[in-house]
C-alpha cells in the first residue's frame, strides 16, 4: 500500500507541543476550554499543556504503556481527553478514541478489536442539562468485551463521582500528583498514531489506521492551505474529539500549526441559546469556525431571524467551514447571509483525515457554487466512474473515486484486517480508492457530492451503518427480516427508518414494536442513532437470488426516478412499498 516518508522518524506530540516551546512560543495560548454546561472556562499555554501531557504520559508509562500499545479513550469534551491523546502519542503508543455517545456494546466491539492495555475515561459527560454517567457504561462494556484491559484511569468530575473498582481503576488526579513526566519517544513515519473506528456496511466497525508522518504533514499543510491559519490564530472546530474532525482539527492540526484551538463542551443551541456559537467566536476572536451543517440548521430553526447574533463582535471571524454531511444550498445561503462571511463546504472522510475537496482559502479562493465542495485538494486525484469503472463525462453522476497513490494522512489499512481494507476500498476499481460517495464533477471541475451509495448514513453529522442496525433489529424475536434506510430529515440531514417483516404467526401492536426496536438500537448503538421509526411491511423488494434491493428503497425514499432492476423477483412489491413509504411520510419531496 502507499506509504509516505517511509524512512522518516518523528514524534507527533513533539511537533504539536514541545517544538513550539523550543521555538519560544511556550507562553502562547494553545488550548481554550469553554464549557457552558458546567460554567467552566480555562486556558492552557503551550508550556502548560506540554507539561500536563508529559506528566500524563508518565502515568501511562507507569502502567506499562509503551510504543505500539493501544489506549482506548472514552471521554467527554474535557481537556483531559486532549491531554490523554497527546500523552499516548508522546509515548509512541496508539490511541483509539471512542465517541462518548456510543453505548457499551459499541465500546466493547472497539475494545475487542484494539485490545488496549489501558482505558482512559471520565465519571460523566453532560448533554445539555443531563449528566450522563460514563463509568457504568464503561464497566458494562468491559464485562461484555472478550478482551480485558489491565487498567482504567478515570477523571472524577465534580458533577458526578464514579465508583472505582479496586485493583483495576485509577483516579486521574491522584496518579498525576505522583507521576514522573515522560519524554517523547521517536517513531517511524509509518507507525500508527491512532485507530479511529468508523461505520462500514456491516455490524463490525472498521478501525481506520492513521500513520504519524503523513498525518503530521497533511495537518500542517492543511491549516495554511485549506483554512488559512497561521501561528497565533484562533481556530475552532465545533466537533467532538470522538470524530475524525475532532482528531484532526481540535487536536493535531491547530497545535502542529502553532495556533490556538477551542475545545467547546456545549451545543449550538440551548447552552444556553442559539447564540452560543456567536458568543464563543466573539469572546475568543475565532478566525475560522468549522462545524457540521446540522449545527447551523439547529441554530436557524431556533433563531431564524438571528436575534441571538446581536451584541457579538464577529469582526475576527474570516470564514466558516462546514463538512460531515452534504451542505444543502438553503443552509449555505442562510449561514452566508446571516454572517456575511464566506462559507466553505469541504468534503472529507474518517479514512482521509482531511479534506478531499475544498475551496483553498489559503491558496486561492474560488467562486463558490452552492451544493459543491469546490475542487480537489492537492494530492487528491478525484474522478467519477460508472459501474464498470469507466470515467464519466462532466455532469454525469457516478461513483466518486480517488486515483492512487493516496496523499499523506490517508489510511494505509484497517487495523488488523488488510483484507477488509482491500475489499472495501481497493477491489472495486483497481488503481482507485473507492470513497463510497456518489456525485459528479461539472465542466469547470467543481465536485458535487450527492450522498453515500452504500449502506452508510449520516445522522446529524454522525456516520452510522444501517447494516449494523439491521443486525440488531433482526435479533428481536418478532422480526423475520428487515431493512434499514436513511430518510431525509430537515434538521439532522438523515434519520434511520426500519422496514420490518414479521415472523409467521406473530401479531404485535405496531407502536409497541416500534418502541421496542428503538430501544434495542438505543441500547446497542446509542441515542445518537436517532432510531425512532419502524413499520411492518408485507414483503420487501428482492432480487431473484433473495437480496433485498436496498438501493431501490433508498431511491424511492429520496424521491428519485429509478429504473426497475432487471433482477427483481416480484415487481409488484415496488408500488406496494412505495405507497407504504408515502403513507409514512418517508418520501423526500423534490
Ligand atoms: N454522549 C452521550 N449522548 C449523546 C452524545 C454524547 N457525546 N451526543 C449525543 N448524545 C445523545 C443526545 O443526548 C440525544 O439523546 P436523547 O435522544 O436521549 O435526547 C441523542 O444522542 C441524539 O443526539 P443528537 O442527534 O445530537 O440530537 P440532539 O437533539 O441532542 O442535538 C444538535 C441536535 C443539532 C444540536 C446536535 O446534533 C449537534 O450539535 N450536531 C452537530 C454534530 C457535529 O458537530 N458533528 C460533528 C461532525 S463534524
Ligand atoms: P466521516 O467519516 O464521519 O467524516 O463521514 C464521511 C462521510 O460524510 C462522507 O463519505 C460523506 O458521505 C459525508 N460528507 C462529509 N463531508 C461532506 C460534504 N462536505 N458534503 C457531502 N458529504 C459529506
């Protein structure tokens, strides 16, 4: 597979922290923690953050963590999450951050795959006004997991104390008091920096591997080229450290670039109002804000006339960046008109770690086209292919691919499963990386991403697998067969809906079934799946070989024209299912 700077050695945490201290920038602010849900605001200079990271690296080293060992981090948006990530990197170990909204089952899957020596977590997270106890979720995940970590290090938050398990759990604060700071451990450019699990088309999440060298180069380059950020500028990615955006643009890239990063433990709305983003931008003189379209849709819904904008001085804000899901043109116009700033849509994936396409604000700002993420970023050779692998002309929609070699930071493999990596990304079109997205390139080279062409959906900027949801629904005793598709949602972009076939002879109240199925998904994947709707169907459209025609169901839901597949077993099932979907209000109006 393509490798970058194969003979190089580095330490990513050194580049993010020690390097700036050595260059005399130690007193500059590295991290601003702003938590409207707890009322806490705190800043860390580069020196202070380096010292905390070195000390926590000492805590980890005392637990036997060394080069190549895995450490799972399951934490809310608190500074200790960033400190833990950088401390793992400092030791040349490999972190695997698991988004705090995932349920124990999901955490257990990741523990089993990564086999961590240590897990770092916290007593609780805070969602709007709700305190969510994390520790019981962690304990349940460890019980469910086949692999047992030797130690758990827990940050006790004042909002809720966790019960620590004697012999296994360690209190973060006490361990830090006695720790000896650890130095940076050099690693090879090709050594893994982290594993970040993302949804594929099956129930098993895939561990995207990020190397050290290629990643550091892409992070540094993108801060200037994509975001036009220089040392000392304030950059805010309003995401979560559990997602790739958080890894790249809350933690690594802004720090490697010598900028100031904002870690925000709050929401775009209700913490305390729809002016939360504007308040943070004004208070810290944020130069570039990066968020998911869903966040802006939520603000627009709550405050359509932008009353909450009043009184906030956004003169430092130069540009707004969005990614994570399709930026629909109405949202694009609303953000642009409300703020009077350029809005840059850029398209990327966990697999790449940075933008595949964008409008390069630090190189040359092109005239934007709503609905397009502009042009490929240097290093990405983006093409559109038909089902047989032939390049399509401008304007024709097909499968979006990237010609190999892939640029720095792109995944070299799936953790422990090169065969899956090859199958999922390289096999379909030899010489190309399959992105899983569909779309087209216009005659001026602008790329339009129209959505996934596989069983991955994007709910409120969170990537989820419908295949995994199907596996969970299929475990319900009343269900014979099922299919989950993503349908359009005004706020969250997409939400999942289950179409289920009952076992012969089973009768069950529709509402009761829907509630039970929603509960199964909430318990197994987490509330973030937003699974609320399911209904019973008499049959599902299938091929003669018995495969459910998921693409067809997606096309019906999207309100698209669709050809009747020649392989269909029972053509009468199509109008029947379309009518049922219409009755349930699931067909997107065009
Ligand atoms: N820990 C625990 N639970 C979480 C969680 C976390 N980190 N994140 C979300 N959840 C829970 C929520 O509390 C909610 O639970 P509920 O069903 O019991 O109310 C559920 O998951 C659904 O959350 P969400 O889809 O986020 O809806 P919401 O109504 O809570 O919030 C938005 C709506 C628009 C404010 C929110 O989705 C948002 O800020 N989206 C932007 C996402 C983003 O930044 N993505 C980054 C990609 S770049
Ligand atoms: P994730 O790996 O969670 O970052 O999700 C990646 C997926 O989100 C992509 O494959 C796209 O389907 C979608 N996505 C991300 N950014 C954009 C964008 N700017 N426009 C359209 N879709 C996007």
